[in-house]
C-alpha cells in the first residue's frame, strides 16, 4: 500500500461524488472519481487503487455487477458500498457478494472517514498476513497463555496482527475456552492500552436492564432512576468494550448496538442528547451466530458489522498437548497465592487430566488443578488429589447417545418439557438448566408449540 492511499469513488451523482473527493482529499487520501462502473473498471486497470467506494444504484452496470467484476480481477481489494435506508437488504446481499462494508444514505462525512480508515486497517493486516506467512512457525509467547500447540499458536498469531488495528473483533468458542483473556490481551497490545477496558456479560444482566447498562440512562427514565448514570459505552470511551455472549443480546438492543457501530453515537435511555464515543468493540459468543441468523434471533446486518475480524478459540480437547504446561502455570499461581510448596504432578495424575474430555475447557482445568493444589499433602499433585465434577463427567460419558427409540428432535423436545417441569414453568431457569440462551430457548418453545409466558405478558 502506498504512503498516500488511493480511493476510487464511483457515484453517478456529481455533487455527492465531488463532496466525497474533497472530504477524503482533506483527510490525506488520493482520490479517483468515476461517474459509472465502466469508467471505474478502466481506472482500476491503470491505477494502483487501495479501496473502492461505490453506490449500489448506478447507470448501465449496477453496483452489484460492478462488485462481482472487481472481485474477479482484484479479489483482495476492499469495497465500501453506499445505499439508501430503504435498501438495507441489498446492502447485506452486497456484503455476501464480497463487499467489505456498507454505509447508509444519508451519512455523515465523519462516518465515511471512520469506515474508510477501518477498511484500510483491515487491508493492511491482510497484506501483513500475506508477507509474514513464512513466520507462522515462529513461536509467540505470552505469560498468561500456554500455546505450545499449533491451534493456539494460530490464535496468538491472529491476536498479534489484529491488536494494533481498530477493527471490531468477534471471538468464538465454547464456554471456558479463554475468550475473556484473549479480549484483554487484544486491548493491552492495542493503541488503546492506556484507555479503559470495560467488560459486560449480556447473560448476567436481566434482558430489560441490558440496554440501560450498555447505554446508560437519564434521571427519571424509569421508576427508581433517581440519578443519571453513564453506560458501558461511555465508560469505555477511548478504550475497548468487551461484550461477552453477544448472541444473547435482545433484538431491540441489537438495533441500538448496530447504530453505535455504524455511527459511533447513541442516546441514553430517557435522554435526547446524542453522545459520541470512540470505542473498539470486542464481542464474544459461544453460539454459532450463523445459526442464530437462520432462526431469526440475530440481525444479519449486525452480524456483518461484528464479524470484521473473527478469531475462533479451540476447545481444550482439541489442543490437549497444552495441558502439561497449563498445569505448571496453574500450580505456580496456586503456590504463590497459598505459600504452599508445589513442584509438579505425578505421571498418573497427569494421565487422568490428559484422558479427560474437558467439557468445561480451560476454566474447568484451572478449577480442578487449584482444588488439587489445596488437597495435596506434599509438593506433588497425585491421582488421589484429582476430583472431576460428577455432573460434567456423566454428561461427557453419555454425549452423543440417544435413548432407544427416540430421534434427536424428539429427545430435544422431551428435554425442553422436562426442564420446564423442573423449573416449575420458569422460562429463564429452564434455559439455564439446558445451557441455552434466552433467545434460543424461546425459539425451541415456539417449535414445539409452547407459548412463551413472557411474550404473552408483553402482548397483553
């Protein structure tokens, strides 16, 4: 990429094209204007372009056709599409076709600059990734992360590359895999390290309070709001916000979250003053958000805004070679905290840990090692000091085995009804018993024809 990035602007409306030229020129970019897609393609053949901004509605060849033509010859070139509010679905289709991002008209010039900088950051990361492929075998170390395995080295390599950018990061992986630790490392190695790192778990907060926790509220916004209170986005200004379990954010809050990511602004609950924030969002989920898109519990446009840089953490059962070093790390911490002499683990005890399926991942291993450290009579952890959670062990031993005569769908329906019975009809408690999010549980209730009590109350 050149010192002064070159941006191709394809817009048939002359006034809008000129405004973008002037504004991006003032921001330090070189610009190439084009009134139609055909002219744009010719300019791409004769100039070194780093990014394309194009309207979706163009004369002759439309924006989607233009996008396909770009991807055939310049697959790695980032493309930002512009579209009116009424054609968000078309914008999402453009993202599926390979567009990097989209901006809804009318937009502010500040918003366009933010999106341009973000996409150029991502392009820079990809270029670095390409040029540094030969260094993939170079081992990356971090004092709080054991990464002897190739899988975890891959994770740390990605963390190293994305930390310095300002892009949104989506961390995926099972519960207990270490997403919160990776989020903190990304923040600590970013340009925002001196700013705040604010963490919020959407499942730990009642659904009706999540919006006020994220965006704050004004005095008198609701009963009990005796004073104004800033939300997590305000507190994270100039820093990073780690939003855990993003898949459980309710639809109404998803809309407001999308606006913050697009425009960097919001209003407090009960307020009218628009607040601007400079926050890097690091989101995490233990769900497959693509499945949530299909069942209608997660917005498609928000998913594409979040999924700029995805990092998937492997479950512990897929990188067991890291277990011996993890045990050393956790034992050293336990010894430092307790003052107890702990020098290692016997081969028999280590074999027990290596043979365990680890449904609770790294968090489960840490708890078991800390418990063993407390129980150990000498400096070595022995097999008699290792105690697994009976409920987890039983669930793991029976994983994948259905009761005779039942299909998976029938068994799932029976489990939902049984969970409701055990929870005395309490929907939230039943969801927790099954390890499901509130939205996923509602979806399954609707599939088997059981009315959602909360929805009934909301509709009454």
